């Protein structure tokens, strides 16, 4: 899976845009969606709950292959995800799930 994510958080609500591709046995599956969520924050820990899911035209939303690679938070309304967000060595946000880096961000966090 090759993908990019853009998260935004503000006042208990947020959005994440995902664009990506999965290739399995020569077949390409496109991911192109936006998830709207609510979140609760305690220190660096975020518990997020999917409240709305928008699929863009080219998203293979009915693919079991995509659902196999992504947690429920990214594939269905009501799905939850818990993550820690900490500051990396160069001021960039680092998203982790059970102490495993998941997203290493390009630039400093805006808050």
C-alpha cells in the first residue's frame, strides 16, 4: 500500500484525507476518501471516531482488498482509532499506534 494522509484537528472534530493505491496480483485498487471524525484528547493520546465517510469518484470503496489493509476507522462510519501524536526530532508530528510509528510528517505542527 502506498498512500498519503492529511489530518486536521480542531475543537474535538477533525478530518483526514487519504489518497493511495494498493496493488495485489497486478490489480490496482484506488483509495481516495475523506473521513470526518470526532476525537477526545488526553495529553498526546487521541481517540477518534468516524462520523462521516465521503468517497471520491475513483475510490474503489467496495473492495475487500482495501478493507483488509485499513482499520475500520478508515472504512466505515462508527469505526474508531486510538493514536498518540508526539513531536519528532525536527519539530514534525509523529503519529503512533501502540508505540509503532505510523505517520512521519513533513513539517512542523501548527498546533
